[in-house]
């Protein structure tokens, strides 16, 4: 995770070119984060560098919309993954 907003359970990843070769790994990680009740936004490095306003708009839009994938009832996510405290 490059950035994380705990209050909104929003993960932001900024990916470099190495991620073009790791799509299967990234997809698995995204699925795991979603199962944990997190939302994930993924941007390319180039996009962040050349379209800051567009990236900021995407983040703000995600923050304004309610979380559609909360963790399962009775479950909390801790820093080590899904599990109850």
C-alpha cells in the first residue's frame, strides 16, 4: 500500500511499470484486500505525474461515496489481516 485512509478503509496504490508483469499477483492482492473490507484505487506512476487533477478527482470521488464492501459482520480487520480481536 502506498497510501491508506483508515477512516474510509481506502487503499491507494501507485504502480510503476513492474506491475505490468505482475497482474495476477496484483489481482490476488486486490481480492484479498476487498475480502478484508478495504477499497482499493490503483493509479499508474505516469498518471500521477501527468494527471494530478484527475487522480485527485478519483480519490475525492471514492471518499464521497459510501463503502460498498464492509467487512463481514462480527469481523474486524487488524494490521495483520482479517480476524476478530
